[in-house]
C-alpha cells in the first residue's frame, strides 16, 4: 500500500514539519520528466528540484552505474578518505569539464548542499584577502545558512535569521536602472570617498541569472564590467552557479558565454546528476589557503554522488550535443512565452537556455497559473520577490513531445487565468 495520510504533511501555514509546496498531493515515483503521485496520477515536472534534475528523474544511464556500484559494495560513506569514486570524479571533471574550457581550478568538497558551497566560498574569500565585507546583489539568493543568507537580497528570507547577519554591501543587479550597462565607476568613487565609510570588500558574489530572484538575466557586458571592477580593485569574483551551472543556460558553466573567469565558483544541485546531495567549490590554485581540517564536514564526500556525477559528465559533456539541445529547446520555450506576451497585456518574458520566466505585472496571476497548470498535470514554480514570475526549469533531457505538451498546458493555463 503506497497510501500516506495527507494529514502528516502541512501546507503553506507552516513549513516546520515538511517542506511542503503548493502542490496538494503526495508524490511517489518519478522517471525522466514525469512524477507519479500515490493515486497513480502523472505530472510533467518543469520544476525538476529547482534545477537539481537536469538529466531527469532516475536517468537510466546513471541509475545503471549506481546500481552496479552498490552491487559491488562500493563505498557509500568515505568522509575524507581518498576513494576510487572520488578520484575518478576529480579526473573526469578536470579533463572533460575544466581543461577543454581552459579553466584551472582546485576542487573543494564543502559539504552536501549549495549553501555549504557558498559558506565555504565566503569564508575563503575573507581568509585570502583578510577583508570582511562581501558585495551581493538586489534579489540575489544564495542559501539559508547565516553567511549565505547575509548575501541574499530577499527581506522576507533575511527576516528569518532574527539577528544581524554577516556584513554585506548590497548593489543593484543588472537592469535595475532600465538597461544601462554600468562601468561601476560610481562604486569606485564611493569606495575612494573617505566620507562613505565603505571598506574595500573581500569579494563580489553573483548569479549570472538569478533563479529564485525571478529569472533576472545579467548581460554579458555587465558581467564583464563587474569582472573588470574586481580586477582593478583586487576584489575576488565569486560566481554562484548552484542553480544555473551544469548546463542550465546552455553551456556547462553559466559564465562561459560572457567569457569571464571567476576566482571562485560554487556548484551543487545538478552536479551529481541524480538528485543526490553534492557540492563543489572551484578555487583558483593561488587562492587555496585552507590548512587541513580548517573547513571540514562529515558529508563532504558522497561517493554514490561521485559515481553518478562522473557518469553524467561522461555521458552528456563529452561533446556539444546537450548544449545545442538546450539552446534549441530554450528557444522553443521563448517562442511560446513571447507569443503569450504579445497577445496579453502585462506579460513579458526573460531567460537564457532552459531557464525561462513568464513575468506577470499582477503578482497573484503567476500563482494562479501554476495552480491551474497543476490541475492539468504540470508542475511549475513561481519565483521573484512577489512571486510574480512563472519559472520553468524542465529537465535538459526532456523529449520535444513532453516539452511541447507541458508548454501547451502552461499556455492554456495562462489563457484561463488572464481571460
Ligand atoms: N545558490 C543558488 C543560486 C541557489 O539557487 C540555491 C538554492 N536555490 C542555493 C545557493 C542554496 O542551495 P541549497 O538549497 O542546496 O543550500
């Protein structure tokens, strides 16, 4: 019997007992782009664990690899031991992801989650520079632990801390000022002004596309200007690629298109490829000042995750096929969203690759669209400071038929809500 009494889960009122979302059902099984609930009803998953399932649920190629590893009594918990699974991952990530892109980074395993990676990046930047403050952006999201929350720009989430956070300087994200690409000279003037009280920060932390913040896309020119500011002032540049990395925007790293080379990169979510907890921090070699034991954690080395992560890279990143596919499918979503935006007042669209937002000027409409879509078997989530954006993150490996089917459901839901 797969039936679970609904009352063990809470809904919106409290998230204490469960991280329950607006989807009022109990899910049970999942395969590819589909989830099944305990009543046997099927849903297309355009949420995909907020970008943790870029290769779909229970991807058969990764599953076979994992089953073989477990059948052979492969190590599951290896803490800081050197293991074959970990070694293979490091070799594969270096030779197939970093080297072909001309990137030279040391790889640190900070702990299992995105927030762990962000904490580690912030600590390292402060330790390397001996400076305290971090620059972060309006609408940024970097995680819920105290350091990561300090650089998160959402007042409601910050309020949950209850106490003052680590010192961070908020800056306007790209497009805050109506499409003007800044050179950041204004920031340097404030920095040089002894009357401003601003100390030189240790680092800037930025998402190239703000996922939780409402699919806000930073333009390549803006990212390059930001990198130049960092170089001029000897400030470290951290790109948080937890949600946009691993192919979401079309390239493996979301910053590739802009041609910038961050000092530190955080990755998590889809890096294991199988929805298993795993995170990485990539560090320019000269910045590796950790001494052994200075940043440790019991679940830093998830060996089954190394196994699926290695297989995912071998399978999907050996050539440019997946990249081309992501761009093509992303264009398809963009087409549908553009069509809806031209036909309906108060709608617009933004995004890159396979992260796309449909923006409503009336906040409640986006939630209504998601609720209506759920009724027709599609999972999609809202994002943005007022939940005014329907954000789509389908698995990158979704079939064209399933993508079109989901987009049809979404388009019909929009028509129903805005009619
Ligand atoms: N950084 C970014 C950009 C994210 O989107 C998220 C999660 N939504 C995090 C960090 C935090 O990751 P986690 O929830 O695994 O701690």
